[in-house]
């Protein structure tokens, strides 16, 4: 029994000692590294010479058995940033002392102030994850990265300026047999003529992001004809906001025919998109779920045949089709109804025309529909919305559409969050079906021909309202008491209508911006100063009304008020003393 007790004691003592043991050379390496850093928020306060156990330091993780440091994560805590506080980037250099961390598997230095990737980066031979994103990186991307053969994820994206990084070759990428995700931005690789071959032959690459980059200027037809045509596994390709010729597009898509997500927006192409010029190879789209191919470019096309071909090749897989901000013309094809899984359709800010096909109402998976800023005309009826039960975002604004929905109509969707029918003919009645939407936060019914009174329900069905614009109609009633939550910072525009009567201090004044101009309001409610509500309004426009007499003397209730417009009324010239409380 005594022997057993002694053995248990020895084992227990070994476990306890081992659990708190820190590799001294690694601890010293971190202390030396810290000496060259500027840490304004004192994020590394636990890194001290008196604290012998570096495995308990912040931003560090050690192996459970060996106690070697396997993780160094200096990414800021964005929880504080999101709350409006400083997120505390760390500045300085990555010193040679860190090569002592031979067992490091995870290194995240993202969103700090580091400017260079060190040439000794390949000293970390066990790295599987390396993240330099969000740093003001400059200079060359070291080819030594290709020696870190265990690397699975490499991120040098979200750097600060165009072409701040340089790469003259990507041959090293093809050596990384385990690399699945590579993200790079703001890089000039105009001399890296091997880029296509290198990425295409990376055996495990699934996701490739080359946004905001400058590609080589080559005779791509000749170049690609001599390039290995083997197919790799890339499913996600992002070459948005980059500089290359439009004829390169089809060759870019030759990187893989397994694409699931493609982003090629904001490249300022200026070509006609037709099947004959083969700018879009159809076979590249057979598995595509997310297409952002054309958005924010200058394509000029009738587009119909191209879209039909796209639909033909992947009508069961496409989920996102975003084509905004181009010069695309012509009607939308009926064949959209065949894209059974389409969740987002955005063709805004183009030159599409014609009427909307009723078959659009059969897209039962659709969550977002945006056709704004085009030249569509005709009637939108129940049939156009018949099966859109999942719709959350609807924008038909800035067209020449007439909305004809009966007052008794109950929409198939109940979770609408955003609706914009600006410049659509809705009136004369207010769309009563809006009261069925309990989650709505954005409503724009301006310039819509409504000459009705505000309904009794007055948006009482939602407490999430953040934006309400019903301006430039002929709505005639007293001001409604619309329930607004001040913590949503709502914006309300009721201007250019026929609202009349006195102004109450009600929940309307919880709006951050409240525009009541160009109505026929005559004064302030007698109970204005006796209201229990203290408004949160910051911008208040009461100009061009018929306000008469004295202003109420209780402006201290509006402590957040920064802008007040009373122009073109019939107010007495006496300024109430409480106005001074706003300064």
C-alpha cells in the first residue's frame, strides 16, 4: 500500500509540475519580441519577466502535453471595436527572436500595424494557419512561404492601398500541397507571368481571392494555349476590383470548372456580353451557387441570350445572381423562373426595360429582389409575388411601375424587413398589407401617389423601424404617433404632404432625423411641454409650414437637438429661453 501511495504522489507531482512548465527559450523569445512592439492598449500586459508560465499569457496557447507554444493570436478583439471603442492594434517589427517558436501551428497577426512579412517566415515549419490580413503591408511577398509545406490557410488580404505588395512569381504556391485557402489583395504582380499555372497546379486549393490586384498584361490567347489544361479543385474565386483586360475573363474561369462562388465585380469592364465572344464560358457555371460576375462593371449588352445560357447550364444550383451597376439593356427573360434555388436577384442600376414577367412570382426560395433604377414599366400584381414566401428584401423603386394589389390582399411573406417602392404608383390608398409585416425596418413609399389618410394601425405592428419615408405624397391627416425606438436611431421623412394640426411631443421625436417640412402644420400641441417623453431627435425640419405664434419654452426636453429649421413660418420673433439649453 505504501508503494502505491508513493507512486501516486510521484505521478501527481509530475502532472502538476508539467502542467505549469513553460519552455524557457520560447518565453524569452516572446519577451524579446514584445520589446520591439508598441502596445497602446496594453494587450500584452501578462507578458512579463516575473510571470514564468508563458502558457498562461494572453494571446498564447501551449500544447497540452509538450507545453510548446502552438498558437500566437494577436488579432484585436473586435467586440470593443464594434461598440465604438478603440480596438488597439499593435505596431512594430516581427523580430528574429520568434524563430524559437519552432512548434507554432497557428499565427494570426491580422489587423495590426505590421508592415512586412519577414524573409525568415519559413522558419515556422509547422505552421498550418498564417494570417497577415488588415496590416499596412508593403514590399515583396517572400517566396520562402513556399517552404511551409504544412500551410493550409494563407491570408494577406485587406491591406491598405492598391499595389502596396509586390510579387514577381507565384511558383512557390504550387509547392504548398496542403494549401486550401489563399487570400491576397492590393498586390502588383504584373511581372508574375506564372500566376495562372501556379494557382491552377496547386493541388488542394479550394478558395482563391485576388481582389484589388494588378494582373500581368499578356497576350492571354497565346499564353493560355500553352498552359496545362488540367482541372483543379477551386470552388471559390474572387478577382473583384482588380486590373486586367476584359478578354481575360474567360481564361480566368479556366482555372476551374468546379466554381461554386464567383466574384468579379467592380473591374470596370467595357465590352458587349454575348455568347459569340465567349467572355463567359458556360461550362464554368455548372455548379455555381453564387454569381457576382457582372456587378459594378461597364458591360453593355442585350444580355438575354447570355442569361438564358447561364440558366440552361445550372438552373438547379444557382442561388445568388447579382448584376447591379452596369449598362445592361433589354427585358428580363422568362427563364428566371427555372432557377429553382435562387435566393438573391439583384439587377439594380442598369437599363433593363419592358414589363416584369409573372413567372417571377414562382421563385419560392427568393429572399432578396432588387430591380431598382431601371426602366421597367407596367403593372405589378399578386401574381408577381404569389409564391415569394421567404421574401425579406423588396426594392422596385425608381421605375415606371404601377402596384395593383387589392386592399384585402395578404402577402405570402411575413418576414419582410426592407421595402422600397419609391416612384412606383401605389395610390390613392395606403397599402394596408404592410400591417402584416412584423419585422419591417425600412419603408420608402415616397413619390407614390398616395392621397389617403394615415391608417389607424400606423406601423404599430413593428418595433424595428429604422427608416420611414412617405414624403412627396398627398397624405392628409394629423401627425401619427408612430412607435419608434431611440436605440435604433430611426430616420423619418414625412415632408411634402398635407399633414395638419398641432405638433405633439410623441414617439416621433425618438427619430434621429425628423423631417416635417412642407406640410400645413399650424402649431405645437398644448400638452407639448407636459409630455413625459424626452425626444432624442438630432435634426428637426419644420420649415414651410403654417406655424403661428410663440414657440414652446421646453426645448431642454430635446437635449440631442443639433439642427432646427423653422424657415418660412409665421412665428413670433421671441426666442424662448430654453433654446439656450441646447448649446
